[in-house]
């Protein structure tokens, strides 16, 4: 095999592995429930309906305001992971702990995934300052998080799916854990922020929900980029467990874990529209992208310092163009950008 062919083959294999975000824990569980029987299908539908929560700034947009696309079936979904545990004792919204944007091209049956480092230095629309993107959720909830990502990537976001750590841990436990290859010995806090409560040794092993959460959260020995890779590894392992025949009886527990800890503006019909992607399986064309950048420390007049991930503007523009092309955007809105226009409506979970 020629070297270039070998590289392309490896690249295709890596793309197949990234299918994990399309269905774990939502689509894979719901699609799998269809094979389980009508009972679970109806239960999945009820859970999806109970999880519905509209974003106010989206509900008032008319069709004329929305960016035009070559195929209206091309869509985008923002996945938001939050830590809203009681131990945080926050008066308002929690920080977002994970952000991933997926765009879907109906004709190509392809998906592009963009992992957004939580410390990325970005502008918060309407707030008058820039800070870490993780703080968008703390200042303005789901609404401001969506607006911030839209401005950052210069594309409209159609749907969001927000889950907390409980959903992640309970889903892992529902499928009796996940198998991963821990690269080095690590001590990490648990979901209640108890220091060094989780101790993992190097090597392949089965992790329960608490251990898996600690594994995907840690970044003491490296950085957010490697952290994102660990999240991908764990979700890949979880997808493997979820799609195995032996896990069919566990779908009910998994759906309950997701339903109790998830909000989304997807209705049931929206969710079922993605079944065709999930049914592609290993043939689904998925490409993962990360936002390149560099470590950056900001010095304040008060004498303090803060760490940020400073995005590379050239690389960011390339990602923006790729996503716009993948969505088939054909016209910009009145603001001169592809992102949906902001209204005066305030999010139900935004800062008062």
C-alpha cells in the first residue's frame, strides 16, 4: 500500500470513531430503543418531549430572518456539557464544561465536529467584554452560549442539546462502564469535588461513571486539547457498549438517565430526522476539527493574571469557511454574518 493511501485509510478509520457524538447518549439510545420495541420507542418519545426547552431568541425569528441554505435539511447542533452539581453552590448558571458543534450535510451524509476549548478567549455578544467561552453559560445560560458560538464560528445554530454530569455518569453506569486505555497515573476529584478521590493507574481498564467523569475532566498533566481527545475516547467506548446486543436490556435505564438531566430545543420529529445518519454506522463520513491556538496569560492592572486559550485567527477563519460550505449557506443576514440575529428577548436561564 502506498504511503498516501495508508494515511488516507488511517484518516477514514479515525473519522469512523468520531461517530460517538452522534448518538451518545441521545441518538444512539433513541435509535437503539427502536430495535428494542414499540414500548421503549414510545418512552423515548415521552422523554424527548419532556426535555424540550425553547431558546427565546430563536422562537421569535421569522423564516425571512434565517440564513438561506442550498438544502434546508442541512443543520447544526451545539452540544453543551455543564457542571451544575450541588457542590458548586452557584447562585446562577453553571459554567459550561464541554462545547462541541456538529454540522450535518444531508446530501453527503457527512458530519463535521468542532471541539471548542473551554478557555477560548472570545467576545460575549451584548455583554461588552471578552472572556473564556465557558463563562458564556454562567452569564447568560443557553441563549448567550449559543449566540457566542454563532459569533465565533460565523454560522447559525439550529439546535442545542445540554446535559449535566449526572447524565454522563448515569449513562456510563447504565451500560456497566466503559473500557479505556489510561495513559498515565492520575489523581482527580470526584463529582462532588472531593480532591484526589479518584485514583487511576495506567493501562486498559473498565471505568464506572465517576471514574469516567474524572478521566474526561482531568487536564493536570496536559491541556484542553488532550482533554477533548479523552472525551472522544470515552464516548467511543460508550457507543460500542450501547450498540452491542448485550446492552439492549439497558436502554431503559440509559434513557432515564438522559431524560432527567437533558434539555434541548429538538422536538421528537427533529430527533428522528437524524436516524438516517445513525443508520449509516461505520459508513458515516465524520470529520473532527479542533480550534487551533496557543496558551496566553493576560496581566491585569490590579496585578493579577488569568489564563486563556488564544485562538489562531487564520485557522479559525478556515474552520468558519468549512462549516459555512458544509451547511450550504447561500445568503447572509442583515448583520453581514451567517449567525442568526439576536433579539431583545432574554433567555429564561440568563442573568437577571
